[in-house]
C-alpha cells in the first residue's frame, strides 16, 4: 500500500471482542490487526468486501442489508 496514512479511525467496542479480533486477525493474516483493518476498508471501498448477515440480522436490520 503506497497511500499516505494521514488520518485516524477510532471506534468504541467491547474489550473482549476487540481482543478476539486482534488475536484472530493476526493469526489468520500474519499481519498486525491495524493492517488488516486498512485492508478491509480498502476492499469495502472497492466493492470487494462482502458481509453475510445471519438470518436474525436480516430480520432485525434488513434495512441496512441488501436482502434479496
């Protein structure tokens, strides 16, 4: 990635979920979790990231998902 890193992204999340994400993303990708987050953001912006909602999420939050 040759893009200039000139901004920050901050989000509040449950501590246990954050640690699980850090551990799992670093194990799966072999990269620091911050790099993985940047990769996910870039993939989303380019239309390459797909999130598959659970059936419960489709029912409760259908308006934010393209439910076909």
